[in-house]
C-alpha cells in the first residue's frame, strides 16, 4: 500500500492523474489530506472536479506560521501511520510545500521509503520556503521522479543518483487529460464575457504579496498595461487588497477551479504569474508568460522567451518581447503518471 500525503492546491491536480494510474495498475493507495489548503475553493472543488479518491483522513492543520503548520502535520501524519491497520510500503509526496517536507520527515524517521514526485527542482534561492522543502525532501527520498534531465543532473550534483528517474511532469498529464474535457464541465463566460485579448494574472508568493508596498508596486505596473487583466485572487492576498486601490484594468475573481483555469489559459493572450505550475501550463497552452520572480526552477520555459522573468520595474518592457522560438514539447510526453506507477510497482515489488 502506498500512503500519499497532499494538502495544497497544485498537489490535488498532480495527485488526480497519479492516483488514477495507481488504480489502473492495481496499486493500493491511501490518501491523507493535510488540510494546508482548506477553503472550499482551494480544496474541495478540486477533489470533486478531478474525482480524486476520498481522503482516508484530513489532518485539518489549516493556516499558521511555517513551523506551526509543518509541526502540526508532523504530529498528525505520524499518528495516522501508527494507527493504520497496514504499514505502508512507501509514502508518496509531491512538490515543495510544507505538507511535502512534513511527510518526508515523518516517513524517513519511521524508515518508510519516500517517493518524491517533482524531484530535483531548484531555484537556488534559500529565502523561498519551497527551496528548503525541496532540498530536504529530495535528500531523504528513496525514489525520485524528476520532470526533466536538468532535474536529474541537479540531483547528481548533490550526490543523489539511486532510483532517480526522468519521467516528465505529471502536471503535463493533467493538462492534457483535463484540457480535453474542461469545456464539457465548466465555463468562464461569466468571468470574461466577450473579452478578447485579456491577460491572466496570478500572484501568491510571500515576497510579492505579503508586504502591501510590494503588492502595490506590482499592481501599479500592471495598471499601465493596455489589456484587461483577470486575476483570480489567492486568499492570502485578501487582507492587503482591501487596503489598496485596484487599477481599472484589473478584474478580480475568486480562485478558479482547475477546469476554469484551463479554459482561462486557452482564452487569454498572455499570462503573468509568480506560480510555479502556471509557468508550465502557459507554455503547454502556447501562451507567453511573464514570471514575477528573480529566478525560476522551470528554466526550460525561459528558452526562446516563452517565459520571461521580470520585476514590476521592467514588466512593461518585457511584455512587448514575443517568443522567438517555435514551440516544442517540454517536460515529457504526458505519460509521467503511467511511468511512475509502473516503476513504483517494480521497485517496491507490489
Ligand atoms: C502554498 C505553498 C506554495 C504553493 C501554494 C499553491 C508552502 C510553503 N507554500 O503556498 O509552494 O505554490 O501553496 O497555492 O507550502 N489561506 C486561506 N485559505 C486556504 C489556504 C490558505 O485563507 O485555503 C491563506 C491563509 O491566510 C494562509 C495563507 O493563505 O496563511 C498562505 O497559505 P499557505 O498554505 O501557508 O501557503 P500558500 O501561499 O498557499
């Protein structure tokens, strides 16, 4: 039995395809929700829309400081494992959140093999909580599924070579599988009306959004753009947004479901974001992306200017630079989940 721990929005999207691949290959999986994301629109809608198997338990940790959140997951997840009727053959974790690192610490200290999906990614910026989470998780993992050759290379530089596999990105699997059915189940008509040529914006990194001045500066640059901007707002921004005058060209909305996000990606002309996942999704949707960060873990997307790093002060300049390379697939073929299931089955002999 594989015990999976997930808790944040992008992890639901990734788990949807992997859980299905496990089911298809007869691997038993038990899913635990840490409760890191807990609001209906940040959590339940994804479980429903993507038909993720019902979680066995929800630790309901909610919000808190990094230490408080991580500590609560540590205690809660260990307790769940001790109470399980069956000891897990491995613990499966995704990405770089506080849920990921907590799961990695619990499992490795209980001598349960750790499987890490999205291994080997680095921003080399240790001020990002996610970077610490990635590095530590990779170093206690036993099976590491990377999305690219550069991630495999990075692990090698850090001395990690055993059971490292480049299978591509499971998010590409999700993108392909769910783009094909999104229009059948969702609509963004209410959101965009007859708008053509809008920019899709997401912002949630602490460095961009936690200080009112930083958020204000970014919004003021965005206010100078000619296009309309649609911004599904992450709950962490709500408090600050109440104190800021929003530029006229920005229309804010509640967080989107995954299907709505895929449709918005299809309709928009350009993406501006500080998310990791959306950088890749805009590439796969063949939409130019501006990433409001100093660095990215997804360096392949930068080639040919499909994705460009920018700050509020050079955003206007970067937005006029168009991609100069023809589009070619990145991060695998969309069969990462199937490969993960088959390798896992073989390695764990389950
Ligand atoms: C987390 C991940 C980040 C990931 C993102 C995806 C960490 C360190 N960060 O960031 O890597 O890209 O998820 O969205 O794990 N909040 C709510 N309701 C919710 C969830 C959050 O109001 O359902 C608010 C709370 O004020 C909370 C804040 O958002 O304090 C931040 O949430 P948290 O889960 O700690 O981090 P994210 O910014 O979502």
